[in-house]
C-alpha cells in the first residue's frame, strides 16, 4: 500500500479513538471534569466513581467499547487493508484514547477500547482476558493488579495456542495492544504501592 494510506489510517483512527466519552458524559450529567476527580482516569471506572451513577458509567463503557469495535469491524468487512495498515488502525484507536489531543493528551487506560478492537478480531481474546482477570480479582480484590496480570498473560496464551485457535497476525496485534495497556496501568500500580507505603508509615506512627 502507498505510504499515505498508512498515514491516513493512523490519523483517522487516532481521531476516532480520541472521542472523550467519559469527559463528555461527566460534563453533561455531572458538571465535573473527570480528570480532576478520583484517579483522574478518563474511563468508565472513574466515571462510576466520580458520578456515582451506574447508567452514566455503563454508557461510557459502551461508547468506549464501540470506539474500538466498530472501526475494526468495518475495516475487516469493508476495507482491504494489509496487515500493516490494520495494525496501524488498532494502534491509532488506542493512542487516541490514551492520549486525546482534546484533553491535552490525558486520557484513559484503554481497556474498553482494546476489548472492543480485539473482540472484533476474535472474541476469544476478550474471553481469555476476562477469565484471567476474574480469577486474579477474586484472589487479590484489586482491579489494577488483576488487569495487569490478565494483560500480561493474554499474549502468552495466544502464543501457545496460535496454531490451533489464533494466528501469528493476531499474536502481533495482541502483543502490541497489551504492551500499550500494560504500560498505561504501570503508573497507577506505582501510585497504589506508594499509597500502601504511606498507610503503613502512618499506621506505624500512631
């Protein structure tokens, strides 16, 4: 494909992914800037925490899932993209959500967008992630560590089953998506460790 096609795919995907669902919903129904509340994350979980409204959080979640799923589904059915262009489509969607230009590049962690995109490629990718997440959340009762563990394990699972259930192409897509998601969660994990350390220190001083 010509280079300009790759540039256009990446740019359009970025703009599509950068639609700030949580920010708009909280402004409309809560009159709040979600970036200044809770974890500051522009996503469904913080939308629930900030708005105290399950309907608002569900709408945010569905919009973010659609941001990932619809462009990938459309590309698979109606566009003739090669592997590189398709990969750039997925990367652009995620980068748009993670670093939206409209919010000074402060976005969400990308789980819903990634789930939508990967689910449109192969729904079993989402099933595997959810099973691992559920198991570790039940064990740890912590969302971030469970999410990071599931994100770490998913490409490993795809690697060992790629000849039976997936493909090398899906492995590449999954690996890059999981690297972006894992990196985005890493900062929050360090914050949780620091919060735990401060709690221990404060408890010891009492």
